[in-house]
């Protein structure tokens, strides 16, 4: 008998009659819990399992996101969660670990309708209760039990790693820290599967840790959508469940600065109180909130005001000129207000897309030393200003990478954030220059949510996979997956496939497998047992595939808003014509799948509304392409056969009538408008929404005006037997 087993049995024998069992970490377990707890660290369960066989199993078989590093299955049944099951949390860490236990209890309630108690020091469940144990690896008895199961326990899993063990009698999640324990619980949540009126966890042993210490998401809250507080909390909860630990807020002008009171929209600006609340909330989920306040470019919403004209590189432009000391006074004021609100280790100062540099107040300086040196000298000066705050500064890496010979100007403790959103096979060229210069790096892929009716996930997932893979290879300390709102229209819930895949890519080692992720997506995000929602996503992706086949690469938002009754719009509809049927079929198959399967989503069903909006928008786009051609065909046929009154009448009835094509286009546009409005308000503050709804209104008015014009042409024909020429009505597509 080995020493660990002898010690465990001795503990059990010597303390079984005591009122409480005292473990090394000071946790007092009530006697009524002892019978169940003893099985978790000693006794018959341990004796029976010492000889049990363990077999490595591919993590993909378990359908988990992210996939754990090491997974072994073993013989026998797994752990069953049923009535009377309790969650045991170490008293010493009860405050920190409470949120992990609560997420597990919520999971069990949502999936099985079971009300599971979270048991601390002085709470005693019924004698027959089975316990899920959440604890620390500092407990010697727990360590020895897990090691007896073949699980290596050492410091190599780090602060964020965890171990998980399940068999018929035991279900244990343990880690060195509360953060690691939280991540282990998130894996356990995905492992639990409904079986009758209970939940079952397979008989597995898992040892897992992250490949990148920082796994982040940045939300663009400055160019249109500003999320509500409740929605930002939802973002944090959901991201944390996939082991994301950095939540970035992209700030241009939406923080309510006391020092710059004109800058932010008062009706929607983020306030100090909101930021404090958000930071505290995120902390419970082991998420740091990252502020990114632009301090160079992307400041148009400040510089458009006349009082800032002296510090603009060009009047009312985008770039804060580095030639004026007043510019640095403004930067100081930004961070004097922001930094105390964000206790995390990083501060992102932006610095991307400074296209105006050298075209205004810096023209002479740029001619003298070059744009690269002017740019990097600015970053150097901002870094010096912010040094007293003891934050690690991050900056976008798109400009500085062009001047590798000058990177030595920068302090060695800054972090470059190279970004690129295309599906390239390799990203070494934008990472390696910074690493060669001795700088830390975080890579920034993108979700392809901007300017699009629906994200192009074929591009996004490859971009994320390859960029994060290359970042790991070159020693990047993290990834910052980005959502952007360039045209202000993006709905955040569309991004979840790319965001959750990004979480997997940052946690897993090397190249994350896209097919494995897609196979696991329904279960991990919706707790749906089949692939209904994956298939719906794939159907909607058909639109991008169809457009690519015919050489169309314009943003799909622009295609949706295009007026088909202008010469340019008519030509565009002709180019799009070969893709229209496939666009519509993909959208309509998605809608059918949503309406048939929505009830299968045990969780996150509210995110399906954004997919529904996108599908209807794509269907409306396809309808516009098809109906434009058909309307032109019918009107030209009528115009060319004006002596045949019946033919003219029939042709015009196909264009506008009680139920006809122009009415369909108008009606579909107004319907989508209302769906979009509701989806927006589920996520975002009302601010900016009117700027988008007016686009729907204008498009619907265009169709209504065309209805009126064609009906007027029909009345004229019946009076004069002469039709208005097609071009005068905007019908430029002569068959």
C-alpha cells in the first residue's frame, strides 16, 4: 500500500466519528457531508480506481470549446447530477469561487431544472447527497487523490490551468487559483449532458491550461452602437465562459470626459459610474477591462469642433497634431480621468490609420525626418507621459511595422498590436519585426462583422486561426479579437461564432481546427444536441460564396442600400444577377431552420434574432436584384408593345398592383426596418439608431415613389396610348 493511500485511509478512520473533519486548508466539513466527501478523497472509491485503465481521448470527441490540452477517459460510468446533488466550495476561497459555483448551478438549472445548493462551511445537505467538489490544489489530500488517478499535479498548468476528474462517485474540479478553478468549471458546464431528469458527466480526467496568457475581445463602442450596461455584462459573462480574460472598449469620443465636455454624446456617453460598475462586474468573472482611448488618429468627433482646430493636423480632420504642446495636454487629460477607473495591467493608446500625418501641421517635420520618425516620436512622448501610471502601453501596429529600423525609439515594455483581417496563410511579416526589436506583441484578428449584412465567417475563422497560430509561434503574449462598426450598423450578436472560435484559438496550442469548432458550436453555444444552428450559419454564409463566385467584393451593407433605379445601380444589379438565387435560397433555408429549431436552443436563444435579421436582409437584397431585372423587363416589354393595350396592362400589373414587385420591395424593407430596430434595442442604447432607420425609410420611400410614378404612367397610357420612356422612370436595363 503506498503512502498516499495509507494516509487517506487513516484520515477517514480517525475522523469518521468526529463532528467535523478538518482539512489542511482550514475547511470544516459538517459530519453529514462527511460520508459523501470521504468518497471524493479516500476509501472505497480510491481503492477501486487505483487499477482502473485510462485511455487518451481526442478532445474533439467531447465537443468542447476550447478543447482541453490533455483528456483521458477511463472505464465505468461517469458522474450523474440529480436531485440532492450539491456543489461544495472551500470555505477559505468561498468568496472568490462563488461565481464559478453559481455558473455551474445555473447550468444545471437550465439544462435539467434542478435546484442545486452551493454548500459552504456551515451548510449541511442531506446525508445521501452527491457532491461536486470545487477546490484548490493546495489541499494535500485532494492532490494525492488526483495523482492516484494518473493526473500530474505541478505548477506547469500555471495560475489559469485546472484539472478535472469524473467517475461514478467523484466529480472534482481543482486549480491553483480561483481563475483556474473558474475555467475548469466552464469546461465542466460543457461536459454535462442531459440524461432523463439528470445530467451526466463522462468518466474523464482532464488537465488543461492556456497557450496564451491573454485572450481578449475588443468591442468598437464608438462608431454607432453603444451597448447598454446589461448587454455589456452579458458580453463579459459569455466571453468568460469561453475563457476570455480581456474585455476591450474601443473609445474615440464616447467616454464622458469632464476635461473635454464637448467630446461625447451626452445622451449615451459612458460615465465614470458605469465604468466602475463594469470593471467590478468583470473582475468577478476573472476578466480585466481594457480601455483603448485613441491618442493620435480617429479623433474626428473631437476635432470637428472649432475649439480644437488648433490641434488638428488638418482642420476638422481625424489626426491630433504632434506639433502642438496643447495636443499633449489633451492626452494627459484623457488618461488622468480614465486610468484610475481601469485597474487592469494594460492601457491601449490606439495610433492606427494616421493617414493625414504629414499633410497638415506636420508637413515640414515629415519632410525633414520622415513620417515614420514623426509617428514613433509621438508614441515615445505619449509613453513618457503615461509612465507614472505604471501600465503596459499597447498601440496598433499597422504604421510602425513599416519602419523596423526605427522601432528602437520605443520603450521595450510597450506592446505592439499588429492587426490584419484577411484570410492570409501567414502573418509573420507583421509580427516578426516587433519581436526582432525586442517588443511584446498581441495579435489582433477580426470577426468580419463590419459593413456586412452577415459576417463572412469563411474569411474570419481562417484569419483568426492563422494569425493566432503565428502569434503563438513567435511568442505573442495574447490575442485581441476585434469587432468593428465602420458604418455603424453592426449587431454584436452576429459575432459569436468568430468570438468563440477566437477564444478557442487563443487557449489551444498551435492551429485550432475549424471543422472541430463547427461540430462543437451547437452544443457549446446553444446546448443543442444536433447541428441545426451550424447548418443555418452555413446556409447564410452562402451569400458571401455566391457573391465571390461572380467577382463581387463590395461590402454587403452597401449592396443592400444601393438604389437600383439609377444608371449605376442598374449596372450593379446586372453584375449581381447570377448570385441572386443562391443568396435568396441560403437566406430562406436559414429562416426555415431558425423557425423550426429555435426551441432547441436551451441557452442563448436571444442571439438568434440577429441571424434572423441578417437572413431577411439578404433575402430582401436578392429580391431587389431579381425584381429590378423583372420590373425592367416588364416595363420595356410594355413600352415596345404600346399598341397592345392588354399586354401593356398585364405588364404594368406585374410591376405595381395590390400584390406586385414594387410593393414587395417596399414591404420587405419596412418589415426588416422594424426587426432591425428591435434587435438594436436589445443590445444598444437608442443613440445613433435614427441614423440607420433613416436609411430604411429612404429606401422604402424610393420604392413607394416608383409605385406612384408607374401608376401615373399607366394612367397616362390609358389617356393617351403613350407610355413614359423607361429611362425617365429609372428603368435602364433594356432587355
